[in-house]
C-alpha cells in the first residue's frame, strides 16, 4: 500500500473524532511518517517496537502497509493507548500497552522507534533508554527528535514543544533536546552505524537518525 492510501486507511481507523482529526493532520503535516514509509519500502522493518507511541499512528501506518510484520507500542498516556488499540482492530500482531519508558523492558525487535520522545527525559534517562533500545534492536534503531544545534529553528521547535507540554497536550516531564553528535556517539558505541537527515515541518529543526546494526 502506498503512503497516501495507508495514511487514509490509518486515519479512518480512529473512531474518536479528536483522535481522528489529530492523526489525519499529523500524517499530512509531519514528514516523519512518510520518511519512515519510504525507508521501510527500501528495507522492510520486520518486527517493530514503538517507544512512546502516542496514539500509535506511525506504527499502524507501517503495519497496515505490510512494512512491519508485527508491532508493539507503549506510552504512559492511557487515553492515547486506548485510541491506539481501538484503531488497531483487525490488524494481526499489533498491541499497545501503557508503560513508562524509563522503566519498561524494551522487547527484542528488528526495529525500535524513538519518535519525539528523548527530549522529555533527563540526559541520564536518555542514555539509559538509548542503551536499552540499542540492545533490544536486532537491525536498527530510529530516532527522530529536536536538534538543539540549529539556531533559531531549534528555539522555535523547542518553544512549540514547551507549549504542547505545558498545555497538557503531550504529557512529558520536561523539554531537554540532546545534541545528535552525542546520540550518535552513544549508538556507535553499541556497534550501530549511524546516518542522519533533516526531517521537519517548515522552519522546525527535527532530525531523523537511523542507526543500523553493522
Ligand atoms: C510528541 S509525542 C510523540 C508520540 C509518538 N511517538 C508520535 O510520533 O506520534 C510524545 C509522547 O511521549 C509520551 N511520553 C512522554 N514521557 C513518557 C514516559 N516517561 N513514558 C512513556 N511515554 C512518555 C507522551 O505521552 C507522548 O505520547
């Protein structure tokens, strides 16, 4: 299934109106889902773990397109997890669970996704989570996050995250974006080969990092 068709299918799965409109616009505006779809068409993701999956639309897009063979997602927001499980109806080998990323055992999988979660954690928590994900990933770890080293657009992205967290739209303890050079060094230390590319809506400063097992 191509990206556009998969995005329509996935948005149509959310029966709660707010979740449906959120997912529909998120899949349209944020380039990360399309970027992952393109990447998985080149190198299918196999079994996928989506860490801090939110409403689950990224993993569901991959699973509905048969670019992931199975999907486990977790997030500490019970409402989002309920939306995700509801939307997963009819898809095999998909489950979403409530859990705190600072404590859960990351299950072994071919691909581990960390999309827009690291900056909610302290440096120590980020290091710990990255290590656990690197060790759980048989083939790749994929990180998308704010790049703090891009001047004005970093400040804009950082500010937007602060607004969504403060308003309670995203439950997160803090906003502390981490240098991608440091994330790269940590993952390379776990025998992963890292590449990075920009992955942002206009004027923002997000980066997509792919760390592959060598
Ligand atoms: C910006 S959203 C990204 C959600 C999803 N990855 C996506 O791409 O749509 C960040 C998510 O992290 C979750 N989160 C923040 N801190 C968490 C923690 N300690 N444990 C589990 N989930 C957490 C929030 O509930 C929220 O769903």
